[in-house]
């Protein structure tokens, strides 16, 4: 079963999973869209601060509503998102819990840049110093979150956290990021962290109508900037202009955030849809233009497809940096996005076979993984040790 807010209920139940709603007063239906629309207006550290404030408010709600909801559901263990506050609820109720990360894992390790930043993981002294400074900065900005957490832990009679990484599970941490996509580092990987591979389940995708008869047989470029529409109209127009005149057909998926009619006629006359059956489209594509959300990246690499990434917020810069480090991606920073730069990146990836070859190396590595199965085995193993 999953505990969540109203905006997540329909999708969870459609997957056949029991759902328990929390945050009824704080997060009525439609709240996520309003928050995302506001985030779309922000850039840089303003976007970071807004995101951290969202995490803070959600944490307060989880610690307030979580204990009673978990008691009523008679659960015996919790799987907790790494940025979630429910591990504190589990500690309060005396339940074992495991950290799950659907994005690159949270690491206070100067061998890794925080995923909010789009640089590589150089192992020299200056690179590690830069990483330490970035980690310090993020922890400074996030300090109000941990003050709230420790205040509640004291009220519950729990030992306060001295370090933010103590808020992660002491049993096991699981991330869907494949180890093949993680940065190469010097030394052992972080203790207790397991890279299991993608959690993609095609059977849980709703059916989506698509005008397959409009595909004309040219190499297909698929563009998707996710469901969080950040400056999306201008971005999609730039993508269309960049691809116009190439010997390729551009398919743009708007992710439900825009009406195709609102964009009007775009350069090159691309095929524009509100939603696309992404897994099926990727099987026909030659290249993907993406915001570098981890799910789209993993689904693309699972088909051996090279990428052009235009990351913006959250984990997207860090995901793009990892794919770039593996040679399967060209990154165009959003603040430098122009039709000319994007066109140059698209042509490079289409013409230089090394990008597709690098993507296929990652594809072969991922084909050896059973992400959901591996995660389930780890969870069962750990919880059996606790005699659940």
C-alpha cells in the first residue's frame, strides 16, 4: 500500500495498489499542478529554495498525519523516499524502514557532486573541494528542514539527528539509478547503498492514442520535456526550429501541460501530441531530446538511444551530467538554449556514432539488471533479518 496525497491517488490505484490518503487539508486535489506552475516561473537558487520549502511543508504534514495513518493500516515496515520524512514516523512507531531513491541518491561524499549541480565527478583536489562547498551550501539552505525534524523527534522522545545523512535508513538504501550510469570514483561505493537498476513497468502505463499513420519513415527525433512544464512554449518552439530542415521527423510530446493548438504552426511542421506512448515511440526513435528526468533517460537508454539533454531543476542537471560522463549525451544548459546550439547538438549526436555506441553499452548493462526484482530481494532479505 502507498500513503500519499490526493493528486497521486488515481495513478496508484490504476496500478492496482492500495492507497491511503494523507494531507487532506493541506494538499487537496490540484495542489501539485499549482505548485509546479509556480516552480515553472523560478530559476536557479530561487527554484531550489522553493523546492526545499515544499519538502519542508510535506515533511510537516507527513509527521502530523503519518503516525495515525500507519497505525490504522497495520503495516509492519515502511519504504521511504530519500527526501521524505516518513522514516521519522517509522522510528516513532518502532517499525523498520528502508530508503528508496527514484533519482540519484543523496550523498554527503565529496567524490560526488550533489545532483542539483550539472558538473562531473572529477576526483582531483579542486573538484572535491568544489563538491564539499556545494554540499555545505545545500545543507545550509536545507537547515530549516532538519530543525523541524529534530524538534518533532525531541517531542516524540527520539534522539535528534546530528548529521543530515542520519535521516536515511540504517538498514539499506536502494536506488533505481544503474551503477553503470553512476560516476566513476576512487575507492569503495557508499556503504549500505545498492544500485538496482530501473523500476520501469510497462504494464502499468495507461493506453495512449497516437497517430501512427502520420509517421513518414524518416529517422525519428522524439522530444519530451516531462510533465513539469518549465518555460515549455519557448522551449518547444526552439526544439522545432532546431530540427527544421533536418532529414528527420520530429515528434513532440507536451506531457499534458499544454494544448497542441496553443503552439500553433511550428517550424518544420513536427508531429505534436499532448501525450505519447513513450515506450513504444522510443523503439522507433533515433535520438531523444529530453529534460533529463531519470525515468525518460533510463527508458531511452534501455533502447540504446543517445540523448540531447536540456536540464533545468531537481535531479535533471545531475542525471544529464552522468549520461554525458558515459559519452551518451550532449548537454545544452537551459540558460544557453538557442535553436543554433540545439541544432548543433542534435546534428553531432546523429552524425557521430560514438554517442549511439555509448548508449548501447549502457543498454547492454541495463539488460543484465532486474531492477524491481533486485530491489524486492533486498527488501525481503533485510526485513527477514528483522523477523518481520
